[in-house]
C-alpha cells in the first residue's frame, strides 16, 4: 500500500491543560512509517495569544528503544510515587548529575 507523504496516516490529539500533544503517523517517500510528537503550548506575547511548538521525529528503527525507555521511566515514576522515595531524592542533589544537551 502506498502512502502520500503529505497525508497523515493517523493522528491522535491529547489535550492536557495549557498544552496539547499531537501524535502523528506519517510516511517517508519510501513508504516507511514514522511518528511526529508535537507539544503545543499556549502563551501570551505582548498581550496576544501565541503558541510555542516543539516537535520530535521518531523513526521506525527507534520505536522499540523509545518504547522501552518511556515504559522504564513511567514504571520508575509509579514506583517512586508508591514509596514516596521521590520526595527524599528531590531534597538531595547528590542523587542527580548535571547533564547538558550538548553532552548528548
């Protein structure tokens, strides 16, 4: 089945307060599917409504690793919330290391 690269194959919109998340499935020229994740946040600039958008492209070769990483952090959050460890951890900066995006 061929896809028109200009068409979205599937789109899911998640509204969350001031932010809206768009999960869009699209196709490359070679008919490989990929995902764009877009965060749109309503802001006000000079009293006028504006939107800030941030977009991530997720390609098929990274789907499994992305899913594994997301599941891992969501499970860790659930674990920390059940044990209240996150409150203890957040009060001690020695549990975290400074990471710059330039380092990645």
